[in-house]
C-alpha cells in the first residue's frame, strides 16, 4: 500500500452524534457531511449514523447525489443554492432539498423542496430579512420545508444575540406561510450554546468528527488517524536530508511515503527537516508511523484551523473503517 492510510473510527462519530443529540433534546439533528464528511468519507459515515440523525447537509448537489446512490433515504439539504437549471434537475432527480437565497432562486426551483437561507450577519449567503416577503410570495407554501441561518461567532454572546433577533423575525414570516417548516440557526457552536438558539433543529458539523469550534471546550471523540508506511531504511552517507543540508550526523534514516501532496504542510516537519512532495525522513520508526491524530494540535502548527486540516490530510489516502 503506497497511499497513506486513514483509519476512521465510525463508533467515535456515532458517539459524537449521540452527544449532539442529547444536547439538542427532541429537536431535529442534521449531520453535516459536506467535503467528504470533513475528509472522513461521506458515504460510509452517513450510512453508519443514518439511524442516529434526522437528515444530512452537503455543500453541492453532486455530494447529495453520491449519498443517494449510497442508499441514504433521509432528507439531504444542499447548502449552495442552485445556480442554473441543471442543478435543479439533478436535485429533483435525487430528491434533494435545495437552498433558496433570493427571488431568482425561488423562481428557478419550480416547486422543489427548499429551505430559505437568511443572512443574519454572516454576510456570506442568504437573503436579507426585508426581501423575505417577496421570496415567500413566489414559492409554493408546501415547498418551504425550512428556514435557516448561521452564527458567524457563536462564542460571542453579543454578536449571536443580534443574529438571533433577526432570525426570530424570519422564522415568524416563514411559519406564517408554512407552520411545519423547520427552523435551524445553530451549527456546532450553537448546539454547544444551547437554549433559545436551537429552535426546531440544529446542524452538527465539526463536533461529529471530534472537535469543538473556536471558543468552546467541550470534549468529543477524535475519529481520524493517518499513518504513513516506511519505504526504505537508508544508511546516512552525509550531505542532505531531503531538500535540506543535514545538521546532524545520522547513522541511518527511514523514509516514509507521505508528503505535502498528501495534504500535509511542507513547513510543518514530520520527522527530520521539511517534507518533500511525496515523502519525509525520520530517525528510527517502525513499518508504519502515525503522522496525524489531533487536528487541533496540527492546526496550531500550521497556523490554521482543524476544519482545514481534516479535509486535507485524507486527500490521497486509503480509508479504513473500524466500528
């Protein structure tokens, strides 16, 4: 096996889903499995936890189609609004729920099941609160299955409270048209905040995979470890270590098949010196070595966040599932 090996603990993900469920009470729980379930494998993860959640969220139509092909039957919400007729046709074919973010999208979907995305302060996607009445006038009431937004700083009480005020207005407007529509404001941070931020449902993302978002200390079970395989043990003859001058007098070096083309950062050492594109060198070590087991720790070394590294380090990896 020349690829890196990602060992994914499905039981850990299910345990995290159960914990999220307990925090949400009897509200709907959506599992966010976009970006290949944050690098953990969307199809396998979704199959394993389908009985523990009420629905799934993906970024694009193709991700939703892949889940349907894998046998997922529960609701799948696509976050990115359809951009053209092709997106609508494929969403309809795979029975996906789409996002509406404006009048144009409302007209485009032609009766397809939807959740309306409202911009409450993230300023990334969604309609303004003042534009909601016109959108609702275009949509068939029975097609409006939900309304949602997103907290941009869930750790900040003041910022979240301002968003909450706007979202409450949106919920009133949507439920006046369809009282059974599901309102959901909270992702992982909102779930950990709890209380009035939970509404009818919530979306569990990063907490499913074992990590709390910025500003929260709740513990979850890490689900991913990545291993590299040794390709050679080389007697050291002087010179360099990879593309670097050696600054030690080594006896021998082990080469492992893992580099920055596998989603790791060239500037963050694994072993001695910097990574090459496809390999790194280390002193000692066995046939396999664990190169990744804590996204928060690795993210600090990279100057980024756990979300980014999780979706990177399984890029060229063979996934092995346990559980």
